[in-house]
C-alpha cells in the first residue's frame, strides 16, 4: 500500500474530527445542542457537563473509527476500488456516528431544559437600519477572476488539442498508475471545464445567499464577510485544482507536479475552513461582540428546526441560513429551489461518474 491515500485520509478527516469534537464550544451562548437557552443557562454546570460529555464521547468514537480506517488502508491492496470503498465507508460511518450523537444530545438537551434555572427571557435585538446598506460580504464580481481562469484554461487546451493523446487517463490507483482510460473527444477533454463552471455557479450562489440572508447584529457583518471571503477563495482554488487535474489528464502537465499542487490546495482549503470555524464560531459566537448581542434570539424560529439541525420553513424566502447545530451555513429544505439544486447536483455527479 502506498502512502498517498493515507496522507489524503489524514489530511481530510483529522481536521473534521477536531471540528466535530469541538462543536459544543463553538456554539452561541443562546443555543445549546440546537435548543434555545439563556446565557445564564448555557453557562450552568449541567450544560457544562453535557458539553464535556459530548466532546469526550465524540473523541473516543471517532478516534476508534479513524484508527480502524487507517489500518484498513494500510493493509489493503493497491486496487483503486478497494481504497475508494474504504474511504467512502469510513465517511458514511463518520456521518452516522455524528448524527446519532447529535440527535441524542439534542433530545437530552430538551429533557434537561425544564430542570434548569429559569432566567429572564433574552431580549430581541432591534435590527440596525444601517445594516442592509452595509457591505455584508464580498462582491460577486470577484468570481469574474474564476471565469477568466476557466477561459484561459479552455483556450490553452484548444490550442494544444492536437497534442492530446487518443486515450485519456481518467483514473489512477494508489500507486499513481493509470488503471482507466477514455477515448479522446471534446466531451471527455472538457468535462472538467463543465465541473469548473458548476463550481463557480454554486459558490457564487452561496456568496449571494450569504449577502442576502437576513441579519440581526453588527457582528454579523464581520461573520458574513469572513465566510464570503472563504467562499470566493475556496472556489478559486478549486477552479485551479480542476485546471491542474485537467492538464494532467490530457498529458499537458506532469503528474509529479500535479499531485503536490493538488494536495497543497486541498490542505489549504481544509485548514482555512477549520481556522475560520474556530475564529468565528457559530454565527459569530467567538467574535468580539457588543454587550447586548449575546442575548439576541436566533433569527429563525426554533419550531422550524427539525432535531435542531434541519431547517424547514416554506415561508422563509432564504435558501441558506446560519446553522444552529454546527458552524457555517445550512439549507432551507422548505424552499423548492433547494430541492431543485440538490437534484441538479445529483444528476451532475451521476453523469460525471
């Protein structure tokens, strides 16, 4: 077994485990395991113990699963399908464990809440009328740079089309040996370009949604700008990554150069997301806040959140919303456009595969 799959495995999943284990400590002081509480209740000893218990159980289970996954990778053969199935199975097991823990602690939180000291209802912050006029995120015009990169790549490939071999390598095993080819055609050559375009549209939509989604407090502006910067930077790097992969696939770039570049880009995106999550927390919870912002109720009604994690509100025009359980942004599954987008993503994945 070569070391590359193990490196990728560690690079992708270790930061994910760190984020999962730390989740209770990144949350707002008005939300505990997806349930609305007061700041006084959040800091109470029972909830402190729940957070410690959540972190301890998550760390133990995910560490055991991670060790098992690593051992399977190390002792597996170099057949690409076996390596792929190990990683897919591990990712699914990781997701199931996280969901089970999250749901169990959400239900436990709801049962514990009536026993906590009753604190004064948190005040509802009046929305600053100047906020809608402020820049709540980076402009979508930044995505023009992504388009330029994609167009330059298209022109370069077209200019060198005659140099592209008749059989294109489309898959490598863990030893970086080619194990699958596709006949040369405009479809096979530019399939990666299509994915680049979809990535740009997807992240542009996310950035637009972040700027558009309703907000409550001044600190929310900083939070949105930070995630907007991440969306633009991450999508730019993914476009570069796909361009490098395409040039390698059509033998216009050496694989010994392509692999390190791809690994560096993946590592940077993952570490950037991890650093941003710890810096900002859940809905700006770790940013320096005004005295009143800690008592602001969540924008979205609690009864619209299923198990504290899934937002479903047909009356809310927002397509994405700030998460209650976790960091970053989630989808409004009550909006029909979200289901159309998910269907489109599934179709693209099936076609590409």
